[in-house]
């Protein structure tokens, strides 16, 4: 069974930069894994941030960027705002089905 | 702007079938992948599967034997059935719209809590 791994938790200072990563148990994550990223705040439905590795939605702030980094998918937040404190999930494609990572709890402190 | 709304029983007995419907407004069902995702209380997200508007499906391998999905384009609804449920299936169930094989879920419903309990 494919496992997708994220950092369980990260802490960043307001105005700082942080990178969240997403690894696959099957090997390097590539563009063919079509990484998607989601943000979820307590009690709310998740909100899509990034699709197909590095594409933002119209509602995604420019401080969020997606990339591939060292065989992993990555989500970088630059100039972090207090409202960015949330759980972040990556989602990878495996031959037509999708697998979520376990999520990263991002604390802004 | 597309909106999705889940509906169905909030409580299901163990060994019975969970049935949920998602009603779509603001978009047609055409050319999209209509997706179900769940989240057990206090845990992470789990992709259940999708149904393409023409009826083809893809399911999570770990749930495939118990899950089926259907779509009714005339009613702008799609549905999830999960058989033989146990307490482990207690979760918030979300429906979502996928725009393609590279874009899994751009718009989500608010979610509905389903509790499996006798």
C-alpha cells in the first residue's frame, strides 16, 4: 500500500518562510504524480491551494508556491501571515487513484 | 460559482450500508470528476474515489470491495454507497469536484458527519 509522508508539524515566525514537503513510499515524486495541496482550518472543509505541482488557483495568495524539491513535492510559504496557521495536506496521483499525506500542522508563532 | 452539498443519514448501524448524495449547483456535471473524501474525527483526509460524469470510476484500493458510486446528470447529483460499515467508517464525508486527472478537488462541500453506531 502506497504511503505519502509529510512532516507532522512545523513552526514558523510571522513574516518568515517555511517549506512543507510530501514524499512517496514508491520513490521520487515527479510532475507525473500531479501534486495537489490543501489547507484546512479547524472545523472547516479543506480548501484547494495548488494543483499539478505548481499551479495556483485564483484564490490562492501569491505567497504560496508549489514545486518539486529533492524528490519530494514541496509547498513554500513566503512572508507567512498569522492566518496561515492551519493543517496542510498534499495529495499525489498513482495511476488514476489518489493518496493523501498525513498532513502537516503549521503553527505561526 | 460551483456549490456542493452532501446529504444523507447521520447515523448508520454496523454492517449496514452508508448512502450519501452530493447535489451540485452552479456547474453542470459534464467533464468533471466527482469525488468523495472522508476524515475520521481528529484524523487526516482519506480519498475514497471519484466518478467521471460519463460513469467511469476509480476507487481507493483499500475500500474498493465495499464502495460504489453513481451519477445522475439530470438531477445534478452523484452518490456514494459503502457496504458493511463498521465504527472505523465514522467520519466527516466530503464531496468535491475534480477538474481533471491532474486536479483532484478544487471545490468542496461543507461535509457531513456519519456515525456508525448501533
